[in-house]
C-alpha cells in the first residue's frame, strides 16, 4: 500500500502507466540493495585523474548518461546476469480507504500489485520510488528504461 499523498497530485492511472515499463524480462541490477550505484557512475564519469574535468552534479550526469543511452546506444542487457528478472504484471489499483483504529480522518492508499518470477533485494520499493520520482518531476520518465538496460549504473536510492 502506498499513501495517496505520495502521488504528488497525480492520478492512480498515471502511476499505473509508469509501472507498465517494468513488465517483461529486464536487468534489475540498478534496483538491487547491494549496488552502490554512485560509485560505478563516479568512476565512469571521472575517468583517470589526468582526464578529470570540472565536476558535474551526479543527477545531471545520470540524466545525460540515460539520454545518451536511449538515443542510440540501447542494447539488451549483457548475459542478463544474476539480476535478470521477469515481471509478469505490475499495476496500481484502486484507492483503499482506511479508518485509523484510534479514530481520526480516513486515509487513502493506492494498492500496488506486482507479480514476477523472483525479485532482488529492495527491488519493489526502488521500482515504486523511481516511479514517484518521475511523478514528482525529479527525473524524466526516460530514466526508467535506462535503468532497466543495466548497461549503465544509475543510483536508485531507497
């Protein structure tokens, strides 16, 4: 369950559209709990010490890397590896109203259903978190496809 307020004023249908990106077999390495996404990205961005340029923000580098990847470098994940997972269905469903046991105002929650073959540690909360980041405008929706390619490392915080 996800509090309705987390949708930043967007509809359940808009969240559902974003969740559809995850259906199918993808490399979920960017959604695993053990990945320290910023470290690999930093090494790729900085290169050898002799080639370092003025530092850019990690978010800007992530978005630039995602745009470049989507602009023509898109390929299927290498070997799939240990993070290749299949999601059969991923939906944001109806709003559920919950009355707190101690009284107070009724709270609305969005029910999210995800079914798949197996999941990596923290995958579900990172999937939902990235969708919420897109809805809030923090990142473009193209970042979802880039993270699923697994060819670049993008930080997906908890």
